[in-house]
C-alpha cells in the first residue's frame, strides 16, 4: 500500500483542485464549472452526481458508518478512492486498481505523506485536505463546507436520524432511520488550523468558497470569481 501511495505523490504538483463537502449550500450553486476542475468528492457525494452534473476524479471516506451504508455505491465509483483502512475492513472492501486503503492511525494532526498514514481529524474534510496535499495540489478550493449542523446529543455521539436530514444536500443523506455520528466542530476547526498551517508552510493555499459558510478558519473566496475563467 505504501509503495502505491508513493507512486502518486505530487502527481498534481502546483495545480488546483476543488474539495466538495456535502452541505445544503451546494443546492444554491450552479456547479457546471466542476466539470473543468480536479474534484475531490467525499462520503455520499454519489447521491449528488446526477443532480449536480459533475463526476469526482478522487473520492475520500473514513467513517465506518458511511462506508458500510454506501459500500456498493462507493465501489461502483469510477474514480480513484482513498478509504480509511478501518472503515474499509469493516465494510469488506479491498484495495484494487482504483482503491487505496489508507492507515488513519497517524499521530500527526496533519500528514503530508499518505504513505505514513493520515489523521481522521474528526471530519472527512480534513482527510481530503491531506489527500490533496499528498497529490501535490497547490491551490485547494472548498465548497459545500457549511459547518453548521442541527442535531441532538453530544459531539461524536452516534444517533439515528428519524426524519429528513437537514444538514446535507439531500434529505436522505443520513435521514429516515440511518445512523450517523454527531459532528465535533471544535476539534474539526483544530484540524483545519493544522491543515492551513501545513499548506502555508509549503507555499500553498486553501480557500473557502462555500456559499454562506460558517467556518472561519480558511480565507474566504467568492466561487463565481474563482471559477469565472
């Protein structure tokens, strides 16, 4: 696994990518521009492919519940996939030509080399940022990072969502009887700070072009201006 990951390190050195998080704000955007970009999708982005009209080049998932709930859809994705090793084993997924099972036991809060593992960071977006860094992207633009959730219980607590899901771009994302893990925004922000510091130290940038996003860690950008050409 480590050797395969080393072979793709820096394959996009100096290029731009878009990390597509899964917040409801995606429904307020015209996403046709993504067909011209290197896109990193996450978790249940497959639910939006036909709606939004783009296909990810890369895909990231680390949460065992997400991977188990969508194992067949993830395996069917025709893109390069980075799956947390624990989640992959729990869902019976194995590595293949398009799939990397990445160790997520890294003690570093932000890993710059996936061959040494990566940190889950309490959010899949943090994992995707480590993937983007490993692949060499110098300009990372985030969209769909709403960073606000409606939920009951404590952070990281597993809960069943009985009704519609108000926190993602489709109400069936975790809704109607599925179990999800409550978000931990404090630790997520700590992870984002570590990611931003690592990118800046290497002369790279992360910009947040989410429509009305609540995260204050990353510099803000207007997606219409970023993708106007």
